[in-house]
C-alpha cells in the first residue's frame, strides 16, 4: 500500500496525524500534512485506511 | 416547466421547499427530527425564510459544495464596491448597521483571505499551539483552585469562559488581565437578541470592549509586541497593510472565534458526561486511548458553530441542483454531522467512533484557523475536571442553554457540585500576573517560525 496527501485539497484538519502519527507529519507553519514516506508499512495499513476515512477534506490518497 | 427540468431539479420549484427560522425554538428543540427529515427528503432545500436561501444539510451535498471556493463567496462587500454580497450571516446583517465593518477574513475571499491566513497560521498551527501547553495547564489549574474547596462550580463562568479567553489574550499579545473586558460582551452578544431586556447593557459592554481594543491596537502599532495583533497590523495583504477598521474586524474575529466556541463545546461535553457517569468513568480511566476520538465525537455531536452562510458567485450545477449567482446558501455543519449515510447511529455519542470526518471546523479554505487551539484547550479542561472533580453532578434545572442556537450552540451557565478537594496553587489573579511575566520575558506570542521552544513556567 502507498499513501500520499493531496496538498491542494488538505486544509490542515490534523485528523490524519492524530489517527496515524507514524504515517503523517504536519508542517510547523500551517499544520498541513505530508506522508512520512510513500510506502505504508504492513502493520500500519489499517491505520492508513482509518486516517483516509477520517480526513474531513478526503485529501488522503491510498494506492 | 418540462418533466426533465422537474427531475433534474430546481428545488425552488419542485417542492424541496422548507420554511425554517434557525433562531426559532423549533430549530433548537426539534433539531434531530428536522435533520432526519431533511436528509431523507431534501438534503439541499430551498428555505423560504430570511429572504430565501439554499439550506444544505446532506453530508455528501455539503462536502461537494462547501469546498468549491470557485463558486462560493464569503465577501462582505459593505460599501457596495463589488457585487454587494453580504458575508456569512443569514439573515444578513443590514449594511447600514455594519458601519463599514467586515468580520475579518472569514468575510473575505482569496487572495486577501489567503494572505491573512498565511500571516496567522504560524501562530496557530499544531506546533505553535503545543508551545502554549504549560500555560493552558496553569490557567486551568488556577480556575479550578478558585473553587475546589467549595464543592461547587459553574463550569461556564468559572472555567470554560476563562481558559479560552485568557489564552486568546496571550496569543493576541493583549494584557491577560483584560480578559474580563472582552469575555462577557463576546459571549453575551451571541445570545442576547436586540429587544431583550439585557440588550442595552450588553451593547454598552461591547462598546467599551471595542474602545479598549482600538486603544490596544494603537498601542501595539506604536510599540510592537509579539502576537496575533502584531501579525494582523503588519500583514502584507496584496501589497498593503490593513487599515485600522479592517484590522479591528480581523482581531474581533479571532476573539469571537477563540472565546465562544470552545466554551460551548466544553460546557456541553461536561453536561453530557455528568448525565452519563459510566461513560465519564470510562473516559477518565481510558483517557489515552479515548481522548482524541471522544473529542472529535463531542465536536461532531455538539457542533458549536452550527453553520455558515455563503453567496453563490457564479451559476453552477452540482449534483443536479442549479445554483444561481447571487443566491445565498447556508452550510449546516451541525445537520450534516448527523447524516446517517456517513455516521452510524448519528444522534448517539460514541466516544470511540472511528472515521469521524465531521465538519465542525468547516470545510475548505475557511477551515477554522483556531481548531488546534480549541482542541488543546478543550482536552486540558476536560482532563483537569475528570482528575480533580471526578464525581461532578450537574443540576438539569439550573443549566442554562442559549435561547437560540441559530449561530452558536452554547450554554450560559452550567452549575455543578462535587466533593471538595485541595488547592494546588495560587488563585487566578496571582497566576495571571505570573503568566504575564512569562509571556513577556519569553516572548511566547511569537510565531513558531521565530520561537520554537515551549513555555517554561517556574513555580
Ligand atoms: S486530515 Fe486531511 S485535511 Fe487534515 S491534515 Fe490530514 S490530510 Fe490534511
């Protein structure tokens, strides 16, 4: 599984980092999210799905 | 009208018409029934009240519309220089009553709106807010110490009004001791309608507050000190600095946003926990695992800011509804948060709910800029109450909810009793003096781009 945050859609709600802190980092200046790495470790896949479901802007792309 | 037109739907003509005054008792007392009805029958309805406007409650429909900054405008064109739009209030505030006032960047469109947010985000991002945690803890501690020996508290007056207000003052760069000048008029003007017996008094307090604020702004313009006020005064908005009136509107937006909403969330959540003691004990004992999900669930369920108005800025068809330029729209965050197609059992609080993509902070480019402050402050107050007053009991007969929940779903008073405990430190006044020193000496109100370290408070 791979993950990416669509920077044009993310508005910095921070739910993703709250749900899956190992997968997402928030920029200091505005709290917008980035994936720590594109590869999702096998034991984090469930959290990745949960983060994607929780994102109010639906900015998280799993592929 | 042809059958085809009828099917693709102009809701103004096809029967998806409603008539709902959000300030009515019906909206407040039959909120759940109305939500279910609208979701089933007319997730995008034409509401004939307040001059006619779209009323969007379906979660999917709201999601598809609210993020369309290309077809929505927040503009409050108070001098009729552009298209005369009326900002975010429905019913609209009459232009002659505004005295040229724009309600900050939530009543602006990009690029100006974006310039303000870029200037203020480094004060309000998660990393920026984390630096304030020791201060939030300390204000909360002092508030509880003021009442801990008595066994009784008003959760609104003695806690939930004070902590967000003092913290907001600190972040703005205004004197902490001034919080009381701002607190009452900010809350009371939300729930005191014109014509009520208390209206004149609240108005007088608001005038006094505006005067004090204008004076503080001038002071910071002449002698800059770190904080959001300074960021507003020096912001580069399309190549120029905001004038006094515009700056005042922006700072008032930050005060209004910072004060009333977190208070509303905290009071409602504490009231709910008092009436669900089993859930309260569960939250307390499983705090680490439930803290975040419970917070999001309280945000969803109680949605402090119930919605926002917009104006359609160009003709557009979305999901079969044709919106016309100039028409007004109410985005009901509160009702979309109760849509059963997205939230199982939507009218029940489930503290461990997953996939909770509520819209309580709004959606799209106007997402609440203070959301990280709200979450941190709320969690701190809740944890402290659960620790120090674990058996608190609220008397339903003495709890006072806002008479109208058309703008903010808030509470005026929430008295409670609990087994008295011991003080841990100084009272509020002394604590504020100490905190003011820390704010000044450590320049805590600088943006995170300038100062990264957490506040350090010695005892
Ligand atoms: S939850 Fe969504 S909008 Fe919020 S920071 Fe994460 S990706 Fe961005």
